[in-house]
């Protein structure tokens, strides 16, 4: 205890040496005081004390149960714990959240985003780096409360059901773990202060591992909240295609193209679906545009492959083929 | 021209091996589209199937039960596998601060004993 105090005194002394006499500024106080309330604590959040080095499964169970998924920390050991590492990887914490049909939203690395999640009622899984020099130590905990006036953070951490620490101390360890933070969002809901790219990354991850129903709800939510973005429509169309509904898929890709005429992916996929609908001529027109757009980009090879497929299916369009997307929008 | 196309076709076929996200050749997955703008280019060059094998091997080496390896690998997306491949043993793995605190205490104790610092004043 005394050693700890001495160490923190030394740290303060060092901080003063670098900052002169300037008092450290507030760390949690929001620039916009209306953004988050001064004091929040999610007292209902459950607690799973960690065993051995298993803070990952314990913290993850806290997050999942708070999101309404009944699960035991012990059951998560087999899913996220690496015995020889005596720890859990961030990617597997995300994967385990996804496996339960929840949207694993990686929170933007700002204090305000972190507090906003808690204020919205969602506990936040955080990674902390606690070690020194050659002995790095990583630790998962769950932020369940904060006080922007007294500069305090409340955590479920390790074997502490309620660990209160100064914001400065918490932020020091969180900073060193690159401010990694995760919330488990029920599909159909949005995290606080949602970031489009991060939300879509999580939603598309659900689709990629076969959680199509959760992905569908997430894409629909995104399409409503960001009506001008094309990507949610691309996602909805890909899901329609996956369940064999080519007509809906074609319409979805068209919606995406109308919002982003330069999107080679939407055009490539629409071309492929058109071929499946028996419209090789329309498919050919679309894949030509996709090929031009994809040149030199990450999808060039995939588009070339679709084009090759379409070139093999020569013939006139059947009747009732959908028209090209509106010309006003279709110019690349 | 034909050679180049053949190479591209083979590349795509290889990339899609073991990838459930492209149901049928021709369609580009949503995650690939989302990540195209955000991922470092070197990630895209790592073969997904190869990355999957590497992570599988590393999980076994790090003590994951063989029966659980498949489902754990299947729960990861291609880009997560590419990111992890080759560095499962080094990537941050949250565990516990206790071991570290022990080491720090030991170092302080040694420094105290040899007289470099003087912080344990209560003890003789």
C-alpha cells in the first residue's frame, strides 16, 4: 500500500516536472455538458468474479448477460480462453459476442464515446494494459459507471464486484491498450453516438459468420438511420441473394447504386444477379461499368471473374428484365 | 490476356476456399466491401484459407481443446483470421494484473534492500 502511494507520488512528481505548475485538466468532463449526465452507474449489471487468469470470460459474461443473453463465465472459457497465453484475444471476444447474435460494436477511442455508451445503459468491455516494461499485463474489465464531477470510473473487474478508481488511473491503463472498448448491441438497436463505419463493420461480421437474421436487423436499422448510405442496401441485397430471392437482391443492389453510383461492388453483384435472372444483356452493361470502376482497386479480380462468367452466358434478355438504374445517378 | 484472366480466376477460387461469405462465385460479400476502404493492403494479400490453417495450428499449440478449435476458428471472419495469423502468440491477451503486481513488488523490494530507494519506512 505504502509502496503504491510512493509510486503514485513519484508519478505525480514526474508529471509536474513535465507540465510545470499547470494543474491537470478535467479528464471526464464533456465539452458539451448536455452530452452525458454528470453521474451514471448501472447498478443492475451482473458480476462474474474471475478465476485464475480468466478475466476475459468473466468480463464477457458480464457484458452478454447485461445484454439479455443467459450465459455462464465458465461456459465462455472454452470459447475465448487461450490456456498457454493465460488470456483472451480481442478478436475472440468480438467473435463470441457475434456468435450470440449480438452486434459487437467497437467503440471509437474517445472518452466521450465511452461515457455515452454507459449513459445509454450499456456496460462497456474495456482492455487495459497494466504491466511495466518487459512485463506487459493485459486485463479486461467492464465499465459500469462514471462521475464526471469527481473524476471517477466504476468497474466490474477481476474479483472486484465494484471497483472505483480515479479517471486518471483508469485512462492511463486504457490509453496504453489503444483505448479498445466493446459494447454488445441488440440487433435492431443503435449504440450511443453511432459511427457508421464501425457499425457496418460489426453488422457485416454477423453476415460473414452466418448470423443472417441478426445481420438483417442491423442492416435495416442502418438503412433507416443513415438513409443516404449505400452499404446497408448492399448488405440487405446480399442477404436476399443468400436466401435465393434474386428479385429483391436486384432491387437492393439498385438502391445501393442509386446512392453510390461509383460503387463497383454493388454493380458487380447486380450484374451477377441479372445473369441469374436471365438478363445477360443487362448484366453485360452493368459489369462493364463495374470493371471500369474497379480498375486498380481491391475488387478488380473479383469483377474480372464475374465478367468472365457473364461473357459465357451470351444471349438476349428474357422479357421483364429490370431497367438499368436511373441514368441521372448511374454515371460513374 | 487469357493468362492474366486465368491467374485472376485461380486467385479468386483460392481466396474463396473455406470462405462461407461468398455463397456463389460472382458476388462480393458485404464485409469485403466494408473493409475494402479500411484495411491495410498487406492484409488483403494474405490468403484466407492459409490464415485459417495458421490460426487453427496456433490455437492447438496454445492449448485449445481439439474439439473446440473448429468452432472457434469458424466464429472468426476472414479479416480477423488474417490479422491473427502468425501472431496469436503475441497479440494482446487480457488476463490479470496480479502477476505483474507481484513482479513490481519484488523489484521494489530488491531496490529497497540494496539501498537504491527508501520507501518501506515502516519496516526495519
